[in-house]
């Protein structure tokens, strides 16, 4: 009968709570000895106690097969919290899952004591407990993965915000230092902020500096051309500067046609052209000594 | 039927698009404008699209057609005041409007037309062109 068996697990847990907790936290501290500096012993012990209490409460409900059920909400919340904090603290997924899996050894030991000669009962309980802990362990990994993805997404967003400053160099001259690889999403942001700034400042010339762009392939070149074309449609002229020799070679080898666009090797050269076009020139005020 | 007004300013024609363009309207504008250029002998056309917020490929092509037609009739065309969103849309549609001159503001557009007309009409003596 499945009903009696599940109640059995709950009772075993309840009866042996203290000794289980002691064994488990000792094992866990041993397994995580490398991470001593990441988490305090007291904190770890607290998490173990919480987990055990929630597990007792959940198993007493009698529903062991499905950890998505309502009785398991408490333990899921707890694991969510633990996994998320582990991900931030810098634990590996293995170490995070070990938190749950390491509970098997003390639990199976207690089950053996409780059932003694009842081999069939022992096997049944061990099997269902093992399934349950496996599910909980995998659940931890899932949550860990998700919180890691959140971290990555956040960083990506932050990078996006960081990487597109539009600088006013001079009256009616804007500069846009591009750093990192240009993908479609970034080009879109770059284009939008550049065009907005052109309107706001009434600039006639924009310098796109690609010194910080590591490689230029056909896609990146296409994005650059798009940006230049859009700026031209608005009535501003674009100069591309910071083209390194290797990049010049790649551009020619790939057969990219930049002949409609003014290109310069350095930002300084581009700035000079920009000044010339807006009707200014740089003159040395004092003769060199 | 609604029409887009074409204003005459000296040697130039000024078209201000203030409503959303639909295809029929665009065709009418194209006809009206070419007729007006021929009638007045205008030297330049300025199309102000600062109020235009939506474009499609048809309107984009119409702009470059108008520019080409005006060139055949010996008038320069300048498109002024394009919104960033419109510029991005046109680029994404693959319309780079090659051969269409653009300017950021009406003021700059006028200066361009004057320069272009001045450079060409310097030899003329009938005094029709200011300065």
C-alpha cells in the first residue's frame, strides 16, 4: 500500500530529526570544505534545519511522487532561495546540487535502522526517498541555472547601456566611439542614440570611431553602412575613423564597398576633416620652441 | 480630394508634408509637383517631412522618384527634417535614397538650394535669382 509507505518516510524523518541534522551538516561541511570562505557554518546549518523541517511537513502530507504539488510549495521556495544565493555566491552547479544529494547517506542509514529485517519495506522506502531527493536535487540545478541566466541578462543590459555614448566634440560635430562587437541589437541602439543626438544638437557631422571594434566582417560592415546611411538621410554626414591596417585588409578581402563613405585612419584625421567641412581650421597659436 | 499644398518661394518650391501619406496622395503630389516645376521654372524643391512619422517602401521610392524627376526638369531636390525613426525604417527597408540630398533643418535646406542655384546661375543676368 503506497499510503502507509509514505507516512513511514515522514515518521522516520520526524523521529530522527536531530541525529539526521547532525550527520547531514557534518557530511555537507566536509563536502564543501573548499568553499569554506563562501558560506558560514552557521548559515549552512540553518539551511539544513529549514530544509529538514520543510521536508518533514511535506512528506507528512502523504504526497511524495509530485514535488510540484501544493504541499511542496514551502520546500520549493526554500530551494529557490538557497540556489539563487548559491549562484550569486559563486558555487558551481555540482556544489549546489550536493546540498540535497548529500542528505541521502544519513537518511538511508536511518531507514536501515528503522526497518531492520523488513527488507521489502526498506527497499520501498529507500527507493521512494531516493526518487524524491533526486527530483529535489535536479530542481535546485534548474533554479541555479535560471538565476545564472538572470545574472547574464542583467550584465548584457548593463553592457548595452555602457557601450553607446555619443560625444559632442565640437560645435556641430559628434563622435561615437564604438567598443566591442557590433551585433544587430547593438547597432539598433547605436543608431537610435546617434540619430536622436543629431536632431537634438543639430550636428552636421558624425564620426564613427571603430578603434575598439575587434573584427569587422560582412555583418558588422553592413551594420556600419546602415548607420551611416540613416545619418545621411537625416542630413548629417558620417566619417568612419579608427580603421586599423588589419581591418582595412579584411574589408578589401571581403569585397565590402565603403567607397561612398569617408574613412580615416585615426580619429584625429577625421576630426580635422570635420572641422574643415564645418568651416573651421586649427592654427598653432604659439610657435614651437 | 485632399492635396498637399506646394508653396512657391522665389526660385524654389516648398512642400510640407503634414499628414500621413497614402499611396494616392503620393501619386497626386508627384504629378502636381512636376507640373509646378515646369510651370514656374523652379530651380529647387524642398520637401519638409519633419511631421511625417510613418513611411513604407512606396513613399520611400516616391521620394527618390520625385528627386529624379526634378533633376530631369533641372531642379535640385532637398529632403529636410527626417525623423530618426523614419530614417531607420528606410534603411531597414533597404532604401538609401541615393541621389537625394538631405538636410537637418529647413534653414540648412534653403542654404543648400541657394548654393546649388547660385553656383549654376552665376552667369545669368536677368536678376531673377537673388544675390
